[in-house]
């Protein structure tokens, strides 16, 4: 994929070029995210027969995390939010025992994964929600970056 | 005349790394180097001499925080600004765990490619 931006740089505004790159890469990203969602769905279906182990649930949570981080950039903002909620449910389930609550949570996750698959099959919408101050943050307001780098313990 | 900045983008998702590269190169005219792992980033933070590292938090093996700590621990890269890129829904909850990493800032995923460079510039106090 490296060099796609260079290939598209000739002609058009930067916005047009970036839009073209995102759409081009997005076609492939959608397939990757659909595959990730399908893998989660298949694993959750197996859980009915044999409860998934915590390590497996953690892996599934990581997969959902990847969808959450990727889908929104490629025109699937709602799917990204849904994937985040699935990630949380799977991560919480990985910490718990095999209980009725866990089973309920995983069934809910299963329903959400089905919806996620449907959303990823729809047409992408590249109208990004506002980003910037209200989402991201500098270290000062977040309180994460105030230490002097030289003070970091090695 | 605007300054050409050099950004090290670190993400194990190569599709996202490529979008970030396109966004930063085409919108801001910055130079971009990409790394697909924390270990690779740790080396490039020294050899490529980036002006900033845009670092994904959750990666297999050496994750973002471990990579940031390694970069900070090397005198040759200790002072490079680091911005975390994270899909965590509430990154502020992680703030206390990240405080010692002296981050310049945090940008949430998913990101808007058109505004990514402006967002980074605002965090870093860069103009032009």
C-alpha cells in the first residue's frame, strides 16, 4: 500500500487527493473489518457449545478494538461506535467467571456483532463527525504530559 | 516559507498508517516515516530523527505505552514529542497511567484524515 498517496498526488486539491486515497484504501479496509467482524461472530457462536476461554475473549476484544479504530476513518462511524461497545463487553467477559450474567452479555454482544456486520455491508459515509478540541486533547488539558521527559524513570 | 516537519507514524494496522501518511503528506506537506511495530518505532525514533511520533496505543507485542517508555529511556530520542492515537473510548481514564510518559497529547481513533495535521499542529503549537 505504501506510495498510494504519491500515486494520487498529481492533479486535484489536497482534499481531493486525500479523499481518493481514503476511498481507495477504504475498499480494502472494509473487507478486512468485515472479516474481523465475521471472526468475532463465529467465535461467539461457538461459545454456546463450549464457553470461550478468557484468552480467547481477550483476542476477540482486540479484534473489535481494531474495527473500532479503523471503521470510522473509512466511512463507518456508527460501526466504529458499535465495535467499541462490543470490545468493552468482550473485555469485561474475559475478566469474569462463566455465569448467567456473562452468558447474557455475550448474547448481547452476538446481537451487536450481527448489526456490525450489517453496517459494514452498507455504503460508507465519509462525512466525518467534527474532530478536534472536543475529541482530542493536548497533554496539558488531559493532564498526561506534564512531566519532564528527562524525569521519566528508566 | 512553511517548515517541512517529519512525522513517525506507528500503527500495526498498515491501512490506517497509509491513510495517516497520505493525510500528513498531502494536506500538510510533511515528511512521513511509518513503522508497523513498537520495536521498529523504537529504532526509527533514533535513526529517522522525527519531529514527532504519532503512536498507536494498542499494538500486539510492544504496545504504545511500552514503546513510548522505550523512546523516552533512550537519550537519543528522549525529548521527541509523542502523540498517542487511540481507539479507547475514554482515554482520559488512562491519563494517570500515561502521565509518566510525558505525552504531548492524545488523538482519538477514528480520525478525520483532513484535519489530522491541523490537530497535531495545534497540540504541538506548530504554525506554518
